[in-house]
């Protein structure tokens, strides 16, 4: 403002204020500024996404440590996920038999023990009930409980 006032003072004009009403930027400069702003937004989004993924990974590690000490909690969580999925959408879910077995380990042990006994009986030509009794006795010794 002082520069304009100094140039107009010889004419007897005093400048009180200066206001810029319109600035015309070249289209190429506008495009460059727009691309730079977009790049900054994308960079910030990547930083936020990366920190969120790191936080999520930390929570997964915590959950894995808890589930490692409490397998029943993992089974309950898996069943809850299945329940929530079917409740919201009302869909049919196909679950692999291995997953069903993992949701009920005592049943999986009983099924595996029975299958082993029958296979041994078939192989040896022995009585399946005797083989099953022997398999149950040996699995009880290993810490598994026989099916009821």
C-alpha cells in the first residue's frame, strides 16, 4: 500500500486501502496446484491407513495370545462369527467338516478314535468293538477322554 501511496502522492491522491478483487492464474498453474494438493491428500490417507493397519495388527497379536491360552474362547468366537453372519443376512453358510470338528474337539477326538479303531479292526480282521475298546483305553492314557 505504501508503494502505491508514494506513486500517487505527487498527484495529491492519498491511498487509504487496497483491495484485490480478482486474481487470474494460468490454467497450467491451476492444474499443477490441483495435482499437488491431490498428491498431499493421498499421502496423508496412506499414512493414516498404515497407522491403522499397524494398530489392527497389534490387536490381532493380543487376541492370538489370549486365544492361545484359552482355546474355548476361540471356539466361542468362531461360533459367534457364524451366528452374526447368518443373523444379519439370513444366508446359508457351508462350513468345512474340519472347521466343525475344530469347534467341538471332544467330538473330533471321539470320531478320530472310532475311525482308528475301525480301521485297525478292518486291517487286522479283529472284532471292531474290541478294537474300539482298546483305542479308547489308549486314548484315555494319552489324556483324551472317551466319547460318552
